[in-house]
C-alpha cells in the first residue's frame, strides 16, 4: 500500500537546532515499503537564519522538503498553515529541537498504516543537560509512569489523517500536544519502542516557569474542552506511588519536589503565557 508521511516542523528562531534536527530525521531507516515522505519546515516569524539553514540541509533521495517562511510568528498559526499544505496519510508533528532515532519514523509509519483514527509517539529521552538541577529533575521525571509507560507525545506526536479530521483549526491554547493526545482514547494511542531526544530547559528558574506554563495549558483544556478529560489516563501518583521512586532516586525526587512546590509560589513568575527556558 502506498503511504505518504508528512512531517511538520514548526520553528521559531531555531537556527541553533534545526540542522541537527533535520540531519537526524534524514537518517531515518528503514521505512515500510512503498512509503514516501514530505517534510515541511514551518519557519514562523524568524529573525535568524532558521529558514536558510533548513533549506541548505540536503534531504535524502526520495524525500521532498519544503521550507515555508511565514512572516507571522506563532506555533498554532504555523501548525494550521502546515496542515493546509500537508498531503500525507500520516501527519507527524516534530519540534525543531528534537532528535529522532533512525527507527522511529518507520515504526510510526507502520503503527499508523490504517484508515482508522490513531495517534502515536516514541519513547522520550531527556537530552543531556548542563545544569545539575535539570539533570536530576529530568532523570526522576523520566521514571514517572506517565512518561515511562504512557504515550505522552511532548516534542513529537503523530496521527492518521482520520485522526486529524477530529478538529478543524488548532485552538488558541498553550498545550497543543496535550490537546492532540486527549483527542484520542487510550486504546487509540500507540507507543513505539524507538526513542527521541527531547531537551529540557536548563536551571531551576526555567524549570519552574515551564512547569507553571504547562499547568496553565492543562487548565485551559479543562476549561475549554472538558469532554477531552475522559481520555486522560494520567492518574495522580499519590504518596504510595511516589515513595518507591523517591527511595530509588532521593536526589532526583528532592529536585522534582522542589520544582513542584515552587510552581505554586510567585517566584520566577512571568507575564508571558509562552514562557521559554532556552
């Protein structure tokens, strides 16, 4: 069966990351037979060389790559523009600072080779961090059941065309990845074994800001799309769930708990709902 995969990469001032992202992506193998790929780099509101660097990165034979240099910034506008241009049977949404393992795209293509509404992602691995706080926080965070056993989809998620047809334009919310995940029931979400590297923000202040932003994003979905919450399998761990993890990694737990507490205080507050740590 012929299958076209569209990979959409929203990128705002990602000159330092886009080449590595594309090089890792272009090393993808093996793909299922009769599979073709188009890559859409959605450079939006960039004031750096993101678009030029992306255009200069050579795609493998048989891959089509297009750089859409959009004057207006904003990830949601980029996603809507990319969706309108994408022709694929499978849509993969990839952050410009994420590095995929070679097997991941092929595994997603195979998992989503269906006309049904399905969602998929790989296994996230926190990229090497410079700060002690982020290294310990990230190590503990990766052990949480939602991350280790679920299909969280931050940084990279994919769906069939039938799945994308469940909504029209992307809504004006912070957490597009959570909205996408919750648009599918747990039985419609597929986890692949291949991994991808996802960078976590550096330092205590940035971790608190981003965690606070994530909480606001979830609250937006709870307010605007309450029906989606029935698809959330992310249960609260509680003390009984956290205790074994804390005993195995007390330092990581201490850092994770500190960030969680500081999120509830005014410290490191920002007026922007789009707080970005790097």
